[in-house]
């Protein structure tokens, strides 16, 4: 390579590799990143190092900024074929739930490659990338280069077919929602719905429209347009009920019914909310016992139990919270020790203990509280927020033990709670526990 600043002596494979490499931000790139997005590149890497285009130091690959700038000026991003690179992103970054953490780790680099340099001419991939960023609450969405982003979107809009355009507008709208720009999101949803209305009516197009209506309703709820939100939540559910009962369609129906139930509760329509939750649960029981579906069922059962408890229907509340706990245990068998699941399990144990205590079933209340304490001791991090939860559990256990005339155990657990409260310097807990120990 003459003076290391032009494309002479670079093979076609090396050129494709460098095209992707130099569109990432300046700085070293770790081998595992390259192996994920450009697998099987060892020979190319060695060749580029021999040609002094790349260097290897500090366990990552580097390219001189002057050489990278020279490449960027000479490469024709519009004409290159990046299908292999796109496929690897789809397989390893965007669509692979096992590697979903990669989306956030790599998103600044992929965003730079896609947006700053415009090498992404794949509508479906860019839509999937935006959705993955949104679903992972990725802060890169607040940092997208707006001018380049707008140009790329315009280019993709021109080449998208109607179905792709609907999905692309939905993805764009969700980006605007994430960036707290609802006034820009709503027109995108409305444009997508308008296109969807003009498409041939089938399961795919109708399902897409129900999702748009649900997303629009959520936006309207957040911005205070409750009447319109209510109408759109209901429209989404009515469309879902017309579709064939495939697993995906039933899952969407359950999601949208659940959102409608939560909204009914917000409006104070308690009986309607309970009916919607019961309908949602009936649908979810038909779906495979995968963690996501089980988690959604737990949330619905917990919400239903809370509503029933508040309205005085303690027996029904107990029944639904017991079912929620059974599901939490199933989730833990399938995917052990997930933090979210462990917190939900502790919540259910505490809630059931309170119900059993209300019903006068002190032995059952003690069993639930003891299990909660052991769960918090063994599985939760030893940090202030989690210690606070353990203090609360120990305090409650002591209360019920005292009611059961086991004052020795009660004092033992209150003393343990006091020591933890002092460890995190929680003045209120210290004061409350010292008062009860002094009685």
C-alpha cells in the first residue's frame, strides 16, 4: 500500500472488512466484537496488520486516524454489498435474545455505521435496530445525529413497500416517544395507520394495525388525551379478536387486553378492569409456559389480587396471589435467580403473609415470612436498597412471631433488623425497632 493512504494492494475481502471497520467511531475494537460482526476474519486481520493498515495493542485492533479518514473519503458506501455484515447483526445482535446485551454494548458503533455513513440500505434491519434500541431503553437514541438520521430515514422511506413503511413509521414513532417528543410521534403513528388501512386486510396487516393503535393509545394516555386513548385501546383489542388464534396473535391480544385492563383501573372502572384481567389470564393460560408469558401472568394476578384485597374480597385475593407464587416458582425453575423474578417472589410472599395474617392463619403467615427472609438473605445483594427490604421482612416476621406468643424469636429477628438498620444508618428503622424492643 503506497503511503498507507489509498486502496492499492487491498483485496476485495479486505476492502469489505475495512469498510465496516472504519465506519465505527475512532478507537480500538476488541476481537470479540469483530468476531461477532465479522466472523472468520483472522486471515484478513493478519494481512491488514502485515500491510501496516491495522495494529494490535492493548488486546484490541487499531487503525491510524489518517488512514481511516483516507479510506472513508474513497469508499463508495452506496454500491457496496454488506449482506453478510447485516446478517451477522441480525443473528448476533438484534434478534438473538441470548446476546441481547450486545445491542446496548455495540449500539453506538452500529448507529455510527448505519447513520453517519449511510451504509444501511436494509429497511427491515434498520427497523429492527431501532426497535431493539427502544426495547433495551438504550440511551444512544438520545444521541442519534439528527441530520444524518433524517436523510437515512428519507432514503429508506422511498424504497420501503407499504408493510415495511408501516413498521418503519412505528419504529420511528417509538424513538420519538423515548426521546420525549410526543408531538413528533403521534403524526408518525397516524401515517402508519392510514397506510395500514389502505392495505389488503389479512392477519398480518390487521395485527400490525392493532399494534399501532395500542402504541398510539399509550402515547395519548401519557399526554392526557384519555378519551381518545380509551377508544384506541378498545379498537386494538377488537381487531385482535378477529384474527386467527395463532400463538403470536393470542400473545398480542393478551398484551393489549392487559393494557386496556390497567387503563380501566386508572379510570376507576374496577369491575371492567377485573373482567379484562380474567379474560387476559384465560388467554395466557393457552400459551406456552415461557418466562415472558409467565411473568405477564404474574403481573396480572398480582394486580387482580391487589384490587380484590382493596375491595374486601380477601379469599379471591389469596387465591390469585397463591397462583402468582406458583408461577414465580416455575419461572425460577426455568431461569434460576433472575433478579426481577426474585423480587416478585419476595413481593408475593410478603403479600400472602399479610393476607394470611388478616385471616388469622398465623402459621401460614409465619411460613411465608420465613421463606421471604431466607430468600432475601441468600439471593439478594448486600446493598442498602436490598438490606432495607430484608429489614422490613425481619420486622414483619417479628410482629407475627410476637402475635404467636414466640417473643424470643421475635426479639431475635428484631435485633437482627436493628443491626442491619445501623449498618445502613437508616434512622427511622433504628427508631422504630428500638421502640418495639423496649416495650
